[in-house]
């Protein structure tokens, strides 16, 4: 079983989604359910996503988070969770960095 954390920047986005869902925004509620399902998947297997090759990492993630690995978990046809795994001999932690829709994902990773 893996420990899951949200990055500070994603925590803010997640809190905003929760508020929007409480105010009845259906899309926010849907995205929250996808995120919860993704986190549950990662709790059971932190390597259930696809490891992203370093040569295609967006500079944003490399610079902001100083990561040594980057993973992508498909949540549905349009949404993807971006995460990293950190740890030492004692503890391993999965950190959710972002959740992106298809359009933002393609833009962030330079796909056309």
C-alpha cells in the first residue's frame, strides 16, 4: 500500500474543485470522482500509470518540482493524472502533481 500526497499547487486546484462540486457544478463533481478513482488506483499500485520518458518532460515539472521520475495515469478518455514517486529505504510516497484534460495535456507535453 502506497502513501499518496498532493503537491501544494495541485492541492489548491483540488480544493477549488471541491468547492465547485459543492456548488452543484456537474463537471467538477465528475472530475473529483475521476481523481478519487485515480488515487485509489495509485494506493494499490503506484506504478499503475505509464512512466514518461525524461526527454519529453515539460520544463514546468522538472523545474518546479525537481523530480527524478514522471508518470501518467489515464483517468478516462480525456483526463490524465501526472505524478511522481519519491522515497528512500524507509518510505515511498506518490505525489500527484497535476490532473489535465486532453487539450492541456497535449499542449503541456508538446503534442499536436
